[in-house]
C-alpha cells in the first residue's frame, strides 16, 4: 500500500493488509503523535487497511491565541 507521510511530505510502500496500529509500528511512529486518514476519513488504530486504500499520516499540531 502507498502511505503518504507529512512533515516532510513523502510516500512509502508498506505491505498489507494490517491495522493502523501495526502500520504505525512498522513505520516507527508514536501513535499519539499523528492522525491517520484512510480514504478521506479520520480513523483509529484498530481500523483495518488494505493494499488498495489511500492512507495519509499527519503530525498532530496544536496552537492557540496569545
């Protein structure tokens, strides 16, 4: 499956199927530090992903007003 990672933007190939949690583990990414978008929908770590799915992993950012 093709996984798009942000910050910096890059694409990686990972074999599937697997859960989002297993994907993050394979990429050595701390689950609490990212959000995962599967086929344009925000998903949790237990979601199943297939080779044909479109996956994007984005870093969690927060901010506020001064």
